C-alpha cells in the first residue's frame, strides 16, 4: 500500500493549523501530513478522547486537543483565534440530535469563515463533497452547497475541496462491504447499481490540503477530487468481492422497494441507509469535466487497485495469509 510521504517542499514550521473535526480516517491522514510538515496543530472535536489518540502522530506538545461542540461560538473562536490556517472537516451523513444538516453543513461553515476572517486567518480549507447543489433533491447535498456559499461570502479566499467517495484504511465503503461479504450471502445493488462513483484515495485528499496551504496563489477556488477512473456501484461491488476472495450474489433492488425500509432506517440512531441517501444514490458522484481538480494541483491520483486489496486482505477466507 502507498505510504504517506510529505514532500520536503511542504514546510509549515512556525505555523499553527486548527483542524475542526478530524477524528475520522480523513482527519488522521491530514493531521499526519501537517505534523510531518512541522505545523503546530489544534484539533477541535466533540469526542476529545478520540482526538487525543491522534497525538502520537506528532512530537510531544505538537498536537493539542480542544474537546467541545464546534456549533458553540465561544468554543469555536477559542480554537480558531491562535491559527494561521483553518481546515474544516465537519460533516454528517445523517442527522442525530442537535447535529442537523442545516446546523452542521450550512450554518457552521459560515460561522467558521466569519471568525476566521475576524481573526485574520491566512487560509481556510473546507472539505465539502461532489454533488453539492442548492437544487439537489437531497438535503445533504443542498446543505453542503449552502455551506459553501455562506463560507465564501464570509471568507472569499477560502478553498473548497469536493471529494467523491473517499477510500483508505478504515473507510466506510470498501471496508463496510468487505466485512458484509464475510457473512452475507449476497450484496445489494440498489437501483441496479448503475450510479457512477469516482473513488479518491484519502492520501491524495490530504496531499491536496497540503498543496493548498503551501501555495499562496491558490485562493477562492473549488476543486473536485476524484480518482483516475469512475465505476458503477455494481463494478465496485465486484471489485470488492474479488479483493476479499469471496463469491457472493449481487441482488438488484429497485429504488421503489427500498423506499419504505430506508424511511424506517432513517429513524435509527446510526442508520445503514436513509431516505436522503437513497436520493443520492440516484445521482452520479463523479468529477465534472469543467471542474478544476487534481491536475491543477499537480497531483496524480491513486487507483483503487493500488490500495484497496491490501487493507481488505484480512476479510479473505482464512485472513490475510489464508
């Protein structure tokens, strides 16, 4: 599997970077890059204990943690005020309690950008998603777009990164279906599995963040990040089964059949599929031919073949060495 390497040209020594969110596998990859580049890092996260586990990625005292709710303005300001750069990684796939799409994906980016502007932060990087569109039938996609617009109104030089589905060790896609293939007799193809995706490696997303932070001329841009190839959902399921060395049926399930189960699942604390996600599955998740992307950032994206089989190996019959 490719290892994360930070180019010697990336130097953030004497710089403080605040990462809002960042306890997931995307945040880990970015924080590791920042640490290797010599940045002083502040992580603002709801789960402080989980964030503290990232401290070994840096030297003693290099990474500090603020445990708190980013939606609380006082907490947010305390995290942003010392920063030279701010990275917002906060996003949700389904609402939970006070964590609504509107609050987390529309209002929070505006608050971050306003405080960053007031405290004279040099650069703000915002992780959004391909498909962000104010006219989308999906609340997730609409609020992503609303957050982008609000962010740029408050901080016009902010850079927005819109990745497709992100893969890497600990991801929520290949890992999830690889585990499912261990026990399930079949894997579902919702809507026939015809929707297109362009999986992007987490290390390449982290590289894009580093390029933006270390290139003063990149300002006020939006970059759509996708891997070197696009696939149908069905093709990705077949790839996953090959990687885990298992034969499973692929069952096509019409969207109409999934509507009721998804509605009920939406009521669960950690739903496997929601009605809103069902709407997203009807839309291709690929880079627009008109969008700026990895090419403009000088990055060659990594293919799924180079990475995924390695971290799915434990799901093979008999394990990695079976």
